[in-house]
C-alpha cells in the first residue's frame, strides 16, 4: 500500500497498525491525504506517556476506487492498549477528534473507548476550562504588546477552546465537573476528588495521554509553570493600559512570546 495523492504521491510514509492505516506527514501537501492512525509511537518520561503523530483521514486506492476508513470503538480500544493504556490507569486526556479521521459515533465513541480500556478502577480527567479559542489581535492590541487574547466565557453554550471530545465528555451524565474558570471534568475512581483540580492527579502519579495534540495542550504543564521565577512570569503580564481595555475578570491576556518554546525542547528530548 502507498499514499495516493495527485499533489504529493511520495510525501508520506505508511505503516500498518492492525486494521488501521497510519500515514505520517513528511512534507507539505500530504496533509490532505494522510491516512487514519493511532500515532507512530509512545515514549514514557517521568511518569507521563506522550503520544504524537496522529494523521487525518485520507484516501487509498481500492480496486480503482476510493476507500475511506471509518474507525470503530474496538479499533480505538486496540490502539490505546498498544500505546500502553491499561485498566486502572489515571489519565489526563487531551485530544483532537479530527486527528482520528472519520470515527463511527464521533467524540462519544472515543470517550467510551477510553472508559472501556481504563475501567471503573481507573480515572479519566479532561479540562473544561471556560476559555474561548484564541482571538485575533487588532492593531491596538499589537501596540499594547499583546501576544494572546482569550475571552473568559460566561455562557455554557459559547464555543470553548477545549474541543469536541472534552466538551462531549463534560456533558456526559456520569462525569463530574468542578467549579471555576479552570474547572476539570472527571470520570471513574475518585472522580469527585479529581474534578476539583489536576493536583490530585499529579499527587497520585497520573499519566498524560496526548491524542493528536502536542505538549502545549497538557494542562498539568501549567502547574509546573507556577514554579517559574517571578521575573519570568511577570514578562507575560499585560500592561495596566491593556487591562483597562480588557478587564482581568473577562479576559485572559499574555504580552510576551519567547523566541523558543521551551516545552517543545522537553517534548523533543522525550521523543528522541
């Protein structure tokens, strides 16, 4: 089998993963044709499992036609087990549904697969932060030195930055969700404790599972950032002038972007 793409026929490397095909992007143009997959591997580091490299739904030739693979719950469960997910694990899960390609049943299928693999003796924790996606910066924002602008959501029906899997998870009847802007949703053993914050997961030796996203989506990473020296944290703080326009109770702002993203350095070391 090979990647089939009129624009980038040789831009992918393909490997079979049981009945699911994974195609890792190796150049521009392959993105529209990369096949379905669970990821190209996992590495353990300081108690965390990092999973990267998810592809998007693609096409392959099948007797002169086009075949679109639709992932099932059984296939996702199989892939999770191959990645090292086991019954009884405590998981902080971050995901991109689009990275799975076409999933039979959508986000709920992914959630149910996770539940089946982890079981009721384990726990699944996802962020349910009341934050909008990144909003575009206008000229005034740039003059104020802003590098990121996010709205704190007041309405449950507003689109959040969490994604469809966490949002579906939060609304599932057997999931417990905490309070506040940085609330957490949890299912499984001690879900009531885990829903209060990610701290219980950290203290209990939990594992982060990243499905189609990178380390910058890992919420517990920000707990570590609280340990940074004040002089570093202060560089991200917006000016008083910016805060007059964007009150702290309504907006999340940042006013500095490092030349090098430090967490990518950590991720590269883990995956090398």
